[in-house]
């Protein structure tokens, strides 16, 4: 387990550093309030998330997969699926579940209160990819654990999924510019920064689309795909119509945001 944490931390730091340099050298948009006012809070959220999850569910998702494998729990173990088949199928199932969870957090008002903190970021860059309310992270982890145990997803599939989800979330939130042809090719498989930026539009029709974090297929399959923002990537407004005052970006305000009223509908 310690090895898992060390491995994940190492990959996280490497991917984060690479994306941070990329968006510094080739930014897609000019940041409206800059890094100094946002990064400490976005990292603060990440630290609170990590501590809370480790405190409440120290075994996390891979631990649940190890327990399922050891005890023969779940559909894949009953069917005695080959490890490689179980890992690939498990990866796809988890990716779809996270897509469905994201859709649900947009459509159930109580859950939207938790998720809207992610959308209240006034810029979108690599740190937005780790800015999720700790209760949303906890609910998401419980859902993943239930799915892992029900299907008996092998630990290797869960580990690869967790690392990929973390890396692709940072990638698709990054403010990095890439050639249009590369975006087109990547979009056939994964969610690109341009595809996910649409999801951070201030307009509801746009932020209620492109729910994918990793594979781009689910949004096509369930007709929730929007190719480009109506106002273009540079001119579009990022964030919500509310929670736009500078004080809203403080860590305490972010954590307390689900309890506050002023946000209106999704
Ligand atoms: Zn969202
Ligand atoms: Zn996002």
C-alpha cells in the first residue's frame, strides 16, 4: 500500500510538472486572475481531500480490489475471467461509472452544491483538475469501491484507472495550447483540454455537456457532446454566473460553498 501511494505521488508530481511547464510556455488563454490567487486554494483543497480520504477510507480503491481478489468477491471472480480481460473491462466500467457520476452531480440539486465548487474556478488550468470538494471525493470513492467489489475488478486495473483518471483530469483542465489536428486525433479517444473547457463555460447548456474525464466516447454515446464553445476558446467566460468575487477563491470559502445559498440552479 505504501508502494502504491509512493508510485501515485511520483506519477502525479511528474505529470503535474510537465503540464504546468506546457501551459506556461504555450498558454491557450490569458489567465484572468492569475496563479497566485488560485493555486494556494486549489492545492489546499487537494491536501484536505487527500488527508480526509486517507483518514476515513485508508485502504482506498486499490485496497478494495485487493480484498475482492483475495476473497473471490464479484462477478469477474465468479466467472473466473482472465486477469487481462477483467482489468480492461474493469477499466471501461469504472470510466463509464465516473462519467455517469459526473452527469448525476450536475442534475441532482443537492449533489450540484458539492460539484459547483469545481465549476466556480474563474480560470481553468492544471490545478482546476484537482479542485473537487472533499465530500464529492468521498462519495466518488465509495461509488468506486462498490463497483470494484461488485464486479471483482482486479487491483492492476484499478491502479491503472486511478493513475489515468488523475493524470487525464490534470491534462484536460490544463491551459495548454496544442495544434488543432492533434486535438482532433486525441479526441477520438480521450478528453482534450479544448473538449473539457466547454464544460467550464458560464453558459449552462455548455457546462451541462462533455462530462467525460478520461475516455471521450460516453458523451458521444449519450448525446451530451459539444464540440466547441459558442464564443470561442479565448473569448468564452469561465466559471459560474455566481461566486465571482475574489474572496470566493479562499480555501475556507471553497470548502463552505455547498452550504451557501446564492448559487441558484446548475
Ligand atoms: Zn462538472
Ligand atoms: Zn472540470
